[in-house]
């Protein structure tokens, strides 16, 4: 119960700050906001080790989530600003996959540390090195990278919040985000209770639903940069992930591992393409990309949490077999929003902030 509250606290902080992070980035620049976010995450993470009460720990986890929310979307804009147009796909995809790698490392590292040093020291070990890395990034990342736009944003609603494709992307992958949440929470209990696997074996299978996305990100980013048929890329990857979820009820050990690998790879692929796509939208300036990413991340985190909750409700009523089928169907249902996504126009190779991308 308490662990669930702590996880939810972090997600609440991260979700609430997605759009504000984009707005702050539009005003102060991606570098300043992303580094401030990772600094807050490091401080709150390390301070969690000294929380005197559970309530204080919950508050610090919300603050840590807020730091993560401030960091993520502006950091994508920051990474993209370091590379010329036409060469951003692989680094953006690799950046996206780094989060999956960090999640896998966190699972393995915490499993090894907790029995030896306890949760307080484990949290400290997570926060202090991150703070050091934040200082290194502050020193090494050029100030010109992710700098604020030359012209101040107008006082009206930013274009990224009014741009229909942003909302389409946000809605289209609510089901996929929910499927990621649900598999992360339920694949291990499913393996134990339905397949009779040991906790270690079920945990190993659970890792296959996380780690292979590390490889999906760079592949998706590279393909998205080279080919403008992004709607087709999204559709193929999501349908592949939904299809393997649909056969999970009948999967043995080897098949479950294969399903986890393909689902996770597809998830990483889709999110890399998604984070590259705004750089093709000529109606948005590069300074507005973090805000666009923050908006569809916020939609997907909120909607995905609801989908995962509905999965739990169906599970309680009908059992795992029907629940997995429900999850696959919902993933495909939200994908239908892509019908409203306009085909992407190719972007000519040029400087990072090409004038052709500025609608003014």
C-alpha cells in the first residue's frame, strides 16, 4: 500500500509538470529548465533518504517527480538543438531509450542494494550521483544549446497548445501508455499466480517488458529521421505490440519472453518516433517542441493511468485472460486517432533552427 502511494506520488509530480515545463522552456530555454529539473530530482531524491515521516517522504517523491517532469520534455529539445536538422533522430531516440535503461538499472540496483543497506541508503545512492552528473552537464553543455528564443513568446496561447496534431498524438497512444503501465504492474503477479513461476523467474520475464525498449528507441529515431511516413511507422509498431499482448493468455515461458521483447521494442520504437515527429512540423518553431512533447506526454500519462486502472477492474471481474484481451483492444482503439494525423512533410537538411520552421 505505502509503496503504491510513493509510486503514485512520483507520477503525479511528473505528470503535473509536463506542460509547465514546456511553457518555462519556451520562455527561459530548454537548457536552463532541463538542468533545473534534474537538479531538483537529484536533491529531492537524496533528501528522501532523510525523510522523518512517511508524509514527508511522499512530499519529497512528489518533488522528485516534478523535477523529472521539468527535465524530460525540455531535455529532448536540448538534445535536438545539439544536432543539425536531418541528424537528430538517432540521438533523440537514444535519449528516449535511456529512461528505459535507467528503469531497468534501477530495478536491478535496488534489488541488490535494499537487502544490504536498506531503503534510505539506496535512495541516497540514487540521488547523489545524479547531482554530480547534473553539475557535469551544467559545465559541459554549451550555453547556446537550447537557448531561449530570440523573440519573447506572445502573451496568447502558444501555438503548440493549439496545434491539432499535438492533441492527435497525445490521444493516439493513451492505450499504449496504459499497456506499458499495466504490464509493468501485473506481468510478475500473472507469472506467479497463473503460470506458477517463481518470483525470480517472473521478475526476469517482467524485465523483458522493459529493457528491449532500449534498442527500440535508437532504431525508431533513426527511421523517423530518414522517412516521413510516420503514421505508418506508428501503426505497424503499435499493432505489433497489441497483437502479442492478445496472445499472452496462452503463452508459456519462451513465448512470454518473446512477447515481452517485441512489446517493449515496439514501445521504445513508437516513443522515439513520437519525439522526433514535432521537428517535422513546420508550423512550430524549435523552441515550441518541448511544449508540444510536454502536452502529449501529459495526455498519455493521465489517460494511461486510467487505462491501467480499468485493466485492474476488468482483471477483478473476469480474470487475466479477458484483461489482456481488453488491454490489446484498447491499445488499438486509441490508435484510430491517427486517422486525423496529417502526412508528414520531409524536412530539408539545414541548421538546427532553420528560418523555414518559424511561422512568423
